[in-house]
C-alpha cells in the first residue's frame, strides 16, 4: 500500500518532473514551500523557434521529462509551435496536455501536478494524473451575461434574461455543466453556516479512465434553491475565487457554505477568463482537493499500466506522452478506496 508523501524519500530528494504552461496566470501561488513553480513557455510572436527549442531542451536536461498543460483556447499558431518543438527535439519525454477546463480551474490543476511532481511518481503517472484530477475539480463562474457563453447549453430564455439589468447567472462547467439564474440585481439568499467537511465518494479508477466516476451530487443544506441546482462535491474541498468586473459575493456567501468549503481563497482573475466566459463581468471559482496527502492517495490508488507504444508507466487508459490508448483488455478498473466514506486524513 502506498504511503503518504513526506520529506526524504518521497518528497524533495529527486529531480521533479518539469511542469510547464503557456501563460503566467496558470501559475498559482504554491500552498507549501516544497511545491515547485512551473516553467512559462513563450508564444511564437515573442520567441524565435531556436530559442524555444533551447528553452525546452534545457528543461529536459534539468528534469528529464516535461509536462506541458495548455488551454483549448490557445491560438493555433502557439499550439503548432508546441508540437513543432517536440518534433524537432525528437523527444518522447515531452507531454502536451490540452485541457478544456476554464482558466482558474486549469491553474488549480497545474498546481496539483506541481505538488505531485515532487512525490515518488514517475513522469508518466504525473502526466496521466491530469486526466484523473480534472474529474475532482468543480469549476464555474458567476456571470453578468450568458449571451456569448458557448461552454454550456444556454436556453433562449437565459439569452433573453442576459439583457435585463442586474441579471446574474451561476454557471458550472466541470465536472458536469449546469446554469441557473441567481437573481435580478439582488443576491440570492444564502446560509451562513461555517465551512466543514463533506463525505467523500467516487472511484479514482473510473475518473482516471474518463468514464465518469466524478463524485458529487448535492451541495449541502445551506444556501438558496439556486445553489441547490449546482451539484457540489461530496468530499472535502477548498474554494478559490477570482473576481472580475462583476459586483457579487455569491461565491463566498452562498456557494462556499452550501458546498461546505473548508476555506475560501482569492486570487486575481486570469487574463484569459473574459474570453473563455464570453464576458469580463465574471467572478470565477473552483472547488478542489487541497491536501497533498489526499492527492497522493488518490493517484496511488489507481492501477499502474505500461504504455505499449512508448513503454512509460501511466494510470488510466491513455498515455500522457504519446497519447496511445490502452486497449480494453489491459484496463482493469479497481476501486482502491482513495476517497472512501468518511473524513480524509
């Protein structure tokens, strides 16, 4: 049975896998002193191909492996540059992971991989853990308009309501899409209970294989009927909030108590958020697993596989480095109890 991460053999003594991103606002502040930063790659208009090759080659020399996370909104030229660099280096040690998560949640995922990179996991496991952990992120925003939102289904009524003064909408994009109108110029009434610990649930293997398994129905007894329509996590989380040009405290006063968030943190709104959400009038939020011990146990609980194409260790049903799929007979879904009923310790 895998142990919990600690100093010494499991954290901090080996060279960590390099985590890289395509924008500085995806590098959130670390939650502890052991979490390394992420390398920020440069777009083609700011860096020559030769310099880009040198930068990634240096990361490979220093770390052995590089895991790059980037949003699905990345300009085509920038994404093409990433693939060109990997091809010209002729390296199977660079993983390019494209994500459909909103900017704030993607930053949280990047930080979680940074935490795991200094644990006793191989680069292949760290890369494939991105798919697993994305199922345990509850990502959304409060928006002043959904007229240009194309990330979740929007009804004609909601489109029409976007033109009403003071309209606000709570939108959840992950792990399952949802949209609810929360008021017309007035905050929805919410509970004032303190954040606590919810009962965890879900299976790590199913989430790693992308077959559902993401936990979460219900959002606690506090809050209004509005927040009850946003299925919240059934395990202990903390909430990160990033404020844009929308005056609302709904995520902190209504959502956090209803979802029983253990703590609420704030950070600047990512630069790419207005484009992602279709409006600058947004307050983005993400609920996530904050404890490295739980993250470690979650990843450790999933059966390891060996990629038949590149030979690297992985979890789930797809290699993060070469994108080869594990054939169904090789995939064994096992519940290892990383998140079982009760309080994570």
